[in-house]
């Protein structure tokens, strides 16, 4: 159990704390929720950096890291839709969660046919994730900051993230299309 994997497990263990703090009836609950989410995002970057830098990559870590990322993001999205139950948030959230499910299924299927490198994480996927994290930080903070309506900024950024989500999903689908279209691989 190396340090990068411990950081990933800590990110998963933080999810119940994240949810509990989100629902606390205190004025500081939203900023603290955003801080927990931001810390989780930093540990995501840190565990990958440390795994490469310390040569501590592992199959378990490679499996667990994207699971931890998706769990934290999906939980945050669900909490936000519950907080602001409206189509304005529900639409980009449905797009983002739907894409995550579709791309995960695509990656699993491509791995089964020995083509996993075709749908490896791309730079567009990393940009999409960064946009999601920034949008979610603003939305989780929720309260105006120095008179700036961070919730509105977060909503706009969530739509940008949803657009990038569709774009990166289309790139993965395009890369996998020859294998998907070839009847001989089934």
C-alpha cells in the first residue's frame, strides 16, 4: 500500500464527510464542502504525480484513481442538483454523468478486445476534468464571494464542462469507431 494509493483511498473515504458537511445547517457548510472538494482535487493531482515521481504506480492504483475521481464528481453533481432542483443544473449534470458511464463502458469493452490503448485518457479528458472541478468548486461554494455571484459563474462553467464532456466523449468514440464498427471483433 504505497502513498499514492493511500491518497486515493483517502479521497474515497472523504466522500461521506463531504456529504455530511454539505447537509450541515451552518453558514460555513458550503465553503467547507468546497474546501473538501478542492482538497480531494489536489490529492488527485498529487497521487498521480507521486506515483510517477516515486515510481510507485500499481495496477490497483491505476484502477482505483479514476473510480475515486468519478465518485467524488458524481456525488458533488447529485448534491448540487438536489440543492438547486431545476433543469438548468439537471441538464449538464445528466450529460456529464451519462458521458462518464458511456466512456467507462467503452473503455471496459475496448480492454476486453485488447484495444484499451485506443481509448486511453487524453489531454481533452484532462481539460474536461479540470473544467468540471472548477465549475463544481464555484457551485459548491454557492454563496456570493466579495459580491461576485459564484453560483452563476459555476453554472456557466458547468455548461462549458458539459460541452467539453461531449467533445471528449466524441473523440473517444471516434478513436474506438473502427473496433466498434468491425463485426469481426465480436
